[in-house]
C-alpha cells in the first residue's frame, strides 16, 4: 500500500529536520537524524547512507547487502543526479543522491515493501538535498577550523622563534600601537626612554618611508634600533628589531683605552727621555772637559741639569698621582689658607716659564679668599691649568696671555684660568678630562705632556667637593673654571 501524507505533516517534518540539522556539529549526527526522520514515514527493512565512494557511512542495519543491479542503479542515480528506485522481489529500494548543485556527496538508500507516494518521494528528495547542504557546510566549517588551527599553530611557531631571538622584535601599526611583539619586548615595554626612542624612529619611518637606525641608552643598557617599513592588509606598519649592544660598546671602550695606554707608554717614554737626554749630555760634557770649562759655563750647565731633573721629577710625580687616582688612594691634607695668596705665589713662580714662551701671565683677584683645602694639591691644579694655558698658546700670536681670576659665588669660589690660545674643538671639550686624552695625536710631540694632567686636576677638585668645566673656541682661546667650597 502506497504511503500517503498530508501537506501539514510534510511541512512539520521538513521544519523539524531543519531545526535538528542546524544544531548538529558533526556529519554522523546529521546522517543519523536523516535516517530517523525517514524511518518516521516509511516502514523500511533498512536505511543506509553511502559516501561518494559507495562505502556504507551510516545505516540502521549492520549487514547490508548491495547487489550488483542495485549498485548499477546507485551509480546511475549519482551520475544523473536524480533519485530513482529499484523494484525487486516485491520490495522497493529507493535511491536518493545527496547532492548540492552539481556535486554528489553520497547516496541515501531505503529498502521498503511499501512503495511511497509521490509526495513522500519528493519529501525524501528534499531532505536528501538539505542534508547535502548541511554536510557541505559542515565540511567547510571543519576545513575552516582546520585552517584556523594551522594559522594558530604557525603563529605559535613563529612566536617561539621570535621569543628565542636575543633581539627585541616589535611591529607598530600606523597609530604606533604594538600589533606584534616577542617576550623580550614585553619585558622592556615599561622603560620610558626605550619606548620614546621606539616611537620616534617608527614615526620617522612612517613619514620618510625609509629604514632608520638609532642608538639609545635606557636604564644603563645601550640599544641599537633598526626600523623598517612593512605593509599589512593595506596598512603601512613599522618592524623594529632592537639589539642590546652594551657589551659591544664596553668592548669598544676597552679597546680604545688599550690603544690610549699604548700611545701613553710611547708618549711618556718620550717625555722621560727628553730631560734624561739633556742631563746625560750635559753631565758627559762636564765630565770630559771639567778642566777646560770656566766657572760661568759650568754654572749654566749645572743649572740646565738641575732644571731638567726638576722636570723629570714633576713627570714622575704626575705619574705617581695618576697611579694613586687609579687605585683610589689619593688622600687630602686640608688646611685653611688664602687662595689669593696662593695664586700670587704660583703666578710669580711661573712667570719665567710664561715669559720664555712670550705669554703674559696675569692675576685678577681681589682681597683674601680663605678656603679649607689641600694647599699642595690646589697649587698643583693651578700649575697644571696655567702651564696648559702657556703650552697651548698660539705660536705666532703677538699678544699672548694667561689670566687667573677669582669670583665669589655664595658659599663657593670660582677660579677661572683663561687664555687666548689654540682653543679646544667642541667635540673634545668633555674628553680632555679623560685619562690619556690629548687633542690631536698623543704621539704629536710638539707639546710635551702625557694627557693625564687634567684627569688628575679633575680628581683633585672633585675630592674637594668641587667642580671643573670649560668654555673654549678654536683659535680664540679657552677658559677653565674651578669651583671650590669656601673654608669652614
Ligand atoms: P697634557 O699632558 O697633554 O697637557 P692634559 O690632561 O693637561 O694633558 O690636557 C689634555 C689635553 O687637553 C691636552 O693634550 C690638550 O690637547 C688639551 N688642552 C688642555 N688645556 C688646554 C688649553 N688651555 N688650550 C688648548 N688645549 C688644551
């Protein structure tokens, strides 16, 4: 007897199937609900769903035999994309391809003794079509999920690689917000100086479009920043790779000191050799011609030997002071004394030296200024600054001078030693206080010196709680300022 159905029931079946199928998460559950719904309106011997390779995917009976004639029918139905049925031995096997547009995903088979009416046949066709749509969507959803997992895994993989870099890596979008970074960045993103430098180079890349390189110091670490433009989804972004170069810098500094030391040994040997050579030459002459020399010549020779030995002594003193500074062993012996008086004494004792170089040595001071300091060391500072002023005077200048002035400034006094000599280029003005540093080459023997006088001077001033700085213009002259606290 042919099965019959009211259109209301058909409507109800379709809507309940749509509701059910929209909730399923996997193809197996969908196929099961398809089988269950078909069972509701056909009395079946069995129902089965085959995949497109004709393997049984789901059925309500375990052992289904598909005979050759049925197999031919199935193939025909799949090829023509059309439902059909095979009537044999008083039973009918209905064949519905599960298809969507021009794609067949499988086939629904239902073996029944009751041949269904046209409406039921149509209904099952429709359900098979709906199932195919849902199956394909599930497939798409699964492949999307798979792709999403692949993207996620690739991202993790990349992140692991970026996290293993010693560099900080960060990508900023056009609003300068980080859109990608490694762990190293997250550890440092709170350092204001670094973040400021990152934003500055990134801004430059965005405005100029070209690669930027910058170095920055933040919280005791030196960083080298390289920033490049990259494009992502139509937006210009900035990729930054930031390397900690503190060790490289320290190495460079040590190499520089090492070179300075080598130069220093060469220059100090030269410095020591000059007075020594003079002493040797004069004493040899005196020894070989003692009886031939008159008293005046002998006295002149002895004067030179004495002067050169003093020079030698002062060089050795300077070296010893330097060694003390290196070992942090310099101690002060403070007394209360009049600085104006000391300046007078030093300028007087150095006037001969200045005169020999055609330099006027002037003092511009006013009344006594008492300070509590190590007199010997302050004398040494004055001698060093004045002798530098004389040493670095301009060779062919008519009116050369070195002037020592004092100025009271609250609880301190500022001594300035000015000259109209060769001056110091701006880029070296801080370096002159560094050990072994000499403007020009350390091996330039035109002026004597080992490049440690100002290092010692600065150390002495700072040990007194004072400050030293300078102003200078090339070819015009220099002023060295020394600020010292007044006496107690
Ligand atoms: P040096 O023994 O070479 O004089 P210093 O430490 O006293 O060593 O000075 C360091 C360097 O600073 C000098 O070599 C010189 O180049 C520069 N300098 C110091 N004082 C002056 C000055 N008054 N005018 C120009 N250059 C100076």
